């Protein structure tokens, strides 16, 4: 076990800096495309549905809050729903069907053609996220994916995928947060013009 806190801090910051540089070099255009896709869907009367497990469920809620509330500017509320927040829905689906269906059943009920499913899975293979993604695509929704591994099932399903490839889920999620904050900012700018 490593007892040196400074070494742990430096190692963590070094990994974060490498991932940040990868985001800058490999995903700047992808982030802009994700913002354009989101803006277009919202301006055409669509909604954004967001799903993920664990910390990614918290990210889903965070994004919905930024869109329905505001990010940094006053503007109209934007239609966004985190599929990880309704405990009665989640637990009834998990109990009556299976945990793998907790998001797909909500996609079946809510998602329409022209909407976006914004799906988070750092593994790119979470069964419940994949099931939701497949169904959303069948229904004519666009799929925006955030992953932490390359060449995954979720990435292959996605219209746009932002991958923060790392062995550390925490480091991937840190980059995801930066990327979705930029997307929220760009979307908001379009609604303030």
C-alpha cells in the first residue's frame, strides 16, 4: 500500500491531465456536435432523457438540473429528465421485471422520435443502459453516449460518443463532467441568442 499522500495526489492529477489533453485533442469537435444535436432536438420540440448507474446516475440528475433550471444564464426551461430519479418507477420495474429493464421501460413510456437518450456507462456495457439505448434507437431517438472504454457496445450504438478512456472510473467521470458542462454551456448559448 502506498502511504505517501503527495505521491497519490500527483499520480491522480497526472492521470487527470492526460485525460484532459485527450479530451482537448480528440473530442473538441465531438463535444460541439453533441451540443448541436441536443440544441436541434430541443428546438424541434424534443426532450433529453438521461440515464446511468451510480455516479453516472448523479451525472444524469446534474444535467437535467442544468437544463431545466439553468447553467449560467437566464433562458427558458429546457425539456430534460433523468431516468434515475423516480424511485417508485425504478423499484417497481426492477421488482416486477428485472433491473436490466429499469431504463428501457421508461424509454418505452416516454421517449419519442426526435428525442435524445443521453446514456452514461463507463464500461460501455451496462446491461440496463444498453437495453435503453437499443430501444431508444428503435423508436427513432438519437443516442448520445458517454463511456470510459473504447470500442464498446454503447459506443457502437451511439450517434455521438464521448469516450474518456481510463482504467479509473473516477477519472473518466471527472472528464465526463467537464464535457457535459461544456455541452450545457453551448446549448444554453443557443437558447439565449
